């Protein structure tokens, strides 16, 4: 396997690293999108570890910076962000096709990266699969019950609340809220569900991995079905809830388990010998 | 800004070091080697390094940004990061910059451990100057800070819904595996008197015993756990370094 540094795109404004295994051309390629504002190496170098592990399994990869992120520039083309993301991914797919002969692609994104992967997976027929890490999520009744019931039933919590009440300073006594690292602005849920249905009807394979790091939005394996309905039971959909991990996989053991999970999903759904031949 | 004047490439004896060369429109009047910090500081500083590189290139100063072995886009695992290799990679990167920019004695710049690496490398190569931004001068104290931050991560309720085990957080610093060798190397690190001309850029009021200190504000929250994934942005830093490169005609 070799890694190649590229400046590419319709305005030569994008920067990325292609990992090209030595095997034959014509395989399915894997493209990893930025997570939030972190440049293409990913949070704690997650995207480097992921692409290299996938390369070792025989898949070409590209980790790159979308327009205006990391080392990539703006095109100045007056496009909406959605148009820009689609055009950037078109450039990325063209690059991986030119370098490794890829015709079909798997998109991988964390948080805003999942949102961007969703946009393209919903519209581009070259996308054969997508891995959504902490993508769209909607608090449900089940989420609220799982969130609030244990707190209501916790005598210690009541005691702390009552002790704080007279001063009325509970908010100022508590630790400062950390600044949000990433945030995904939710699209309408019905729209998102319709997109998922469209994806699986076209044969797109989907892998959802959600973490305990977004427990304010999502807090149980059951919530996949609560949020998105019966499409989550479709054979093309695989879900995994990792309650113990944080949003960006800061612990190396958590990261290794995530990568093993993605690698396993990839080889089950896109066996290297048959990669590139999926409808 | 001409984006095609920023050239990503791999270099070094094995072609496994990642670099980003910021070319100048005219022959470069000076060149700056930007040595990144290590660990999470590298990610947090990516944007300000790029902003500084673009500012310098626009003023006729060629710049090379690069990643050491085991960091960023360069080859190698995070657990393989080694101090001596970082210094050696800096020498390789300096040679690459000399060749590309046509400048014999570049300036080296680095934040935190990147400044410490640049100062260590200056004993083995000819830099016109080192500009060190809040460099780590006492490695043992730095190791203690990282250990404390890593220990606090185990019970970070803003991150985990329940505390993690000691084994879960062992042998890592803020998202990255750390080997025993690097830990020992950093614990021994001590930046004393340096022979190379050095501009110390100090946001922490921690370098007052040094000569030629440029104080900037506000203080950079390098060790604030709540901001461990927040980018470091510092217009004051860019102003200070750009100003220094404008005012100086290096021999």
C-alpha cells in the first residue's frame, strides 16, 4: 500500500491523501469526510488509522478536506453548502476512480461528516454504502424516559437538589458547560427517514454506529427503531450502539473496537474479491 | 490566495513524511520551517499554522509545514512517536525546505513541543533563528500535567456516561498512545540556554527569565480539559511572527 498526497478538484482547491493498495483496480473505494472542523486526519487521528486499516484489507481510500476545511480552499463559486459538499464528493470520487479505478464508493462520516455523507448518499448512485457515526438523531419518548426516570428515582439526586434550592445558585455552582465540539443541525425527521428508505431501495448498505457521547440526543440501541422506524430492520441496515464510548473516541481501545467493527461490516457487505461489482 | 501555490507531498528518505509547501510568487526572501507540536496540540494548532503559513507566503516568505513520523499524515503509528526521530525528521524537513525555497538558513517556528523540537534541532542544523511559542522547557512538569489531564479523563462526565477503568485510559495522553520511550524522553527534556538566536513568544507569562520575549495575550488554554478539542486560534501570534519576519533581514 502507498499513500499519495493530492491537490485535486474542479478548482484544484481540495487536499487529500489517497491510500492505494497494490491489488488490481476496479475496487470499491472508501472516502472519509471531515468530522466537524478537524482536518482530514480526524479526531485523535481516527481517519488515518481507519483508512490505513481499510487499505490493509485491500480497499482504496481517500481522506480529504472539504472546501474551506483543513487545507482545502474555497471555490468562490457561490454554491450552497449542500451543493458544495456534493461537488466536493464528486471531485473525490473522480480522484479515486482515476487513481484506483473505483466505480462504487463507501462514505464514512462522524457527526457533521455523517450529515454530509447522508446528503451525498441520498442523491449519488455511485454511493454503495455509508457509515454514519453519531449522525442524525432525534430524542424520542423512549429517550426521555430512559434519561429522566433514573434521575427521578435517585434519592441522592433529590437530596442534592433540595440542598441547593435555598440559595438558588445551582446553576452557578455547577461546573461550566463545556463548549460544544461539533453540532449537527437536524434535518426534518420525515425527510431523513425518506432518504434512508431511498438509499436501501437502491441497494445502498448502511452502518449506523452511535455513541454514549451523544446521550442528550440518543441513549439506547432501541432508539434507532424509535427514531427512524422500520427501515432500521431492513437487511441492508446494520446498527450498533456503543454506550460506553464518547463522541470522538478519545480512548485508543474504543477507537480500535470501532475500526474493527467498520472493517468487519465492510468485508461482510463488500468482500474485497467482489468489491466494485455491487449494483 | 492561490491554493495551487500550496503543494502537498511526501518526502524524506522513505518518502513517508507529509509536507505542505507554501510557495511564494517571487523568489523567496526567507523561509520558515513550521515544526508542529505533538499529540492533540498538533490537531488544535493545524488551522493557526496554516493561517500563519499563508500570511508569511503572501509576504514573500516560503514555508514548509510537515508531520513527524507517527503523527498527522506521515507514516507510522501514534505509539511509534519518538523524540529523537522527531528531531531527525526536522533536519530532513529543513533540508527539503532549503532545496525548495533556495534559502540556506531558514527560520524554525514551533508551538509547545514543536518549539522544543525546533530548539533541539537547532544544535544540529543551521537555523537563522528559532521562534518558539509557549515551548515546553521543563519536560518533567509537562509529563505530570499530561498525566493529570489523562487521569481526569477517566471520570469526565461530559464525555462518558459512566467512569472508565484505569486500564481503559492507561498508556495514552489525550487521545494518543504514548510509548514508554517517549514518556522517558519527555521527562528528561530540559531546554536551558540555547545557542541559536531565539524569539520566545509567551502567552503564559512563563518565560520571563529568557531574553527576547514577546508577550502575547490572551493566554492560550493549552491545558484546559474543557477545550481539549477546540482549535487554537491566535491573531496575536500571527501578528507577532509576521512582524518579526518583516523587520528582520537575516544574514
